[in-house]
C-alpha cells in the first residue's frame, strides 16, 4: 500500500463515500414510513458498508486484505446503484433529486474499480 497515505481518512474515495453516506441518510429520511425496514434500511446499510469496508481494509495492513475489502465495498456500491434505480421507478422516488447522489456513486465506483486494478 502507498506509504504516503497513513490513514483511510486520507483516501479521497473514503471521503467521498462519507459524503455519499450522509446524502443517503438525508434522502431516505423523506421515504414513506412503510419503507423504513425495506429500502431505507437496505440503502443505508449499503452506503455504510462502502465507507466501512474501505476503512477496515486499509487498516488490515496487507494488500491482499485491502483488495478483499475494496471488493466488498465495490459490491455494496453496485447494490446501492440497483436500489437507487428501483427508488427512481417508484412514485415517491420519481419526485426526488438524485443528481448529487448519482454523481458520487459513479465517481466512487470508478475510483474503487481503479484501485482494485492497481493493487
């Protein structure tokens, strides 16, 4: 791993994933209460999984472990992408603004993909 990066908090991808998690929490606050244990819970867990796995993998210390946890974060990002697609197709979701979230998800997924191929 790169010696110039001392903490997972120094990783731009982790910082962007933190921003994404906050945005997901904020937008899911507007979802209907009957989605609390469905899409709200699932989307929040995916967003938290991305940031958490980046952090855990970085702290593990080996390239192999870091790669494994980045792979998990990448999978959680794909899950979140799929859930966003479903929400946009639902009546309550079609009225919501996902522009910033979409941009962050795309950026994070590209960054994770690049990191996975460089480790």
